[in-house]
C-alpha cells in the first residue's frame, strides 16, 4: 500500500476537516433516487458540492451545468505570472465529476423559475430540481474603473480569471524593458482572493529581480489595509527592498479611470504612465445570480449561513465567491468548505430533517518567493445565525519566522493545492 | 519524514492534541487544531485512521 507522507496527511486534514469532524455520514442506502439537485457552475464550489452530494447520498440525482468543458483554477495562477509554473498545469477536467456519478451538462443556466423549481439552459432545455445550487463565481463590473472594458483588458489585463488573461500578463512582463514600471490596480473590497494582488506583486518582483532588476512595481490600492499585510511587508523588505511601492486609498491610491491607448491610470489627483498595467476591476456575484435576483444592493448574494439557502429565493442555495459569507474570504478553500456544508444541509432538507450546525474552514497560502510562503486560516461556526471565527483559532503565520519555516510553508502551499484539486474535482485531477 | 497512513486513531489524536498546544513543530496545524473540540478531534482522528 502506498504510504501517505506526513506532510500530505496534514494538508489532506486541512482540506477535509470542514466535513469530517461533525459527520462523515453513513452512506445512504441505494435504491430509488431520493431527490434531484442541479448545480449551476463547476468551479471549486459547484464541483465540490456535486461530488460530496453523491458521496454522502448516492440516491440523490446530481446534475452539474457549466458552459466550459474544464476549469482553470485561480490559485497558483500568480505562479504562472511569476514564471514558476506552466499555465496549462492549472487546467482541470470533469472526469472526477463523472466518476462520482454526477451528470455533467455543458451549457449555461440562464433563468431560474423558483416557484416551478425549474432552471432554463441557454440551449433551450429546462431542468427540474428539488434543490438548486448556484455557484457562478464572480462577474466583473466593466466600467469600474472608468474606461476599463473588455477591449481595455486586452491591453491592461486583469488576469483575475485564469486562462488567456494570465498568459497575456506574463508575456507583457517578459516583453517589458528593464527599468519598466508595473502597476497593479486593486479594487475596493470585497473581491475574489483578498491576498491575491499582494502575492502577485511578490512573484512579479521575484521575476523582475532576476531578469529586470531596475524595474519597479506600484500597487495602487482602493483599500487602506490588506490581508497578511505585516507578513508581506516583512517579506518585501527582506527579498525585494525598494522594488514594491504600496499606495493606499488614503494616499490617493484608488484608480478612477484608465486610458489603455496612453497606458495611463488616473487616481483622484494623479496620473501614472506605466509599462505594464494589471487592472483588477470591481466585482460582483456571477451573472446568473444577478439575473435571477439572488443578489442584494451590494451585488453579492445574501444567504442563510446554516444552509447557504438564498435569502431571496427558497430552494436555491448560493455558495463560493458569489455568496455573502464574511468573515470567510472569497477563496477556493472557503468555497470548498461551504460546498461540503451545503451538501450536508441539502441532504437533510431532502429527507425532511433539520440541517446540522455547519463547521467551516479556510486556508489561504501566499507564495512570495519559490522557497518562502505565508498563510492565513480560519475555523468558523455559527453564532446567532452568523458565521464567526472560533475564538483562539486561525490567524496568520508568525512574523520573524526562520527561513526553514517559510520554506516549509512554501512546500505545504503546493501540497495544499494538490489536495484541494483532488478533493474538489476528483482524484483524476491530482496534479503531482 | 514519518508517515501517518495506517496509523491508529490514538496516535493521530495525540498528534492533533499536541498541535493544539503548539507542540510538534506546526506551521499551520496549531491554528487549525485550536478550532476544534476534543470530541471533534477524536472524530477527525477516527475518520483519518480509516482512510484507505
């Protein structure tokens, strides 16, 4: 039998812990189908929920609808931009879903009839459901900043969804002259992957330090603080002194307008002419959620934190980046954990039982150099109907840790990714 | 590096409790283990000990 290395065990534990402590339930007895669940969206949230629904009750008929025949994972996409990983390695297929008995339909869900419990697909067909799970991820708010539309993104890539945008930004950095200025424009929170822009700055700095050491990175930020801030700054001072300048909103950091032709970004008072512009636009819940009326005035989806059922439409659950689950961040790990808890709630609801108390978990690693990573994590429970972090748990990596400690976290970062890909999309997608 | 595959639940539970107390040179497992009760750690250990 193959032995499980300790480090992999630890990562596996991190990824399964949201489910296992409270219930790895007895497997439901096979027989007639005991319910129909349709999932719209096959990212970390939708894929995990579909697979775990089948795992905890094989009598439930599970259909997952997604227009893409595969998924391009966003964690590790900054590794590609920093030249540390091939973009093709982030593609995952649907084989693990099919192996779990999930019916995968390659189409887009476009309307939801919450009363008739039917969802209509772009090709015209309809699917009936007992429970619908909406996991559409994010949608960009084009025009925020002003002038930033899809055409502008071909010049000033966002690279906030993995695919051609990721390689575009990487190629722009490769083509840039030594001494160039790279700007990363960060929107006001909330947005997908809170530490992402700062990990990106770190790995771009790693690339530039080795290839174009006279270059500079400016982070123009619409926020006045950021995730793992002290740890990032400690790393930047040690590894990339003078290379990364962070401009918070309080120092006119918010980008209001862009001009792709002039390669210029405008803040309230300033103009920045740059060599490479990575503009991360404002975001809201994915299109289906907004079209179906699942969002509130914030642009995200309010949910019952116990079941992830929409506050706006009974019978519909929203998980992943699209839902409002703060203090949980919009991350792959949070989506994976929400998906498992949602699957358990749906199983209970289909059986007419009271759903159990959720146990939620998040881990986000950020790589700042090939042998240097930092992490933030949280364990969450429900208190008075709200998601709260368990007191005394979670937090960030220690400041001032040894190089050996940072290197271990870099190793665990890779293991975390392998584990969560296998857990969310199926063993067939293990990347190691 | 020691392996945990096939280790009994009692061993895994001992390690998890050590992590919760900050022992066993954790990087993140201490921050994770502190989020769970004794009962939950026991059930985690039991689950992991039964993995193929």
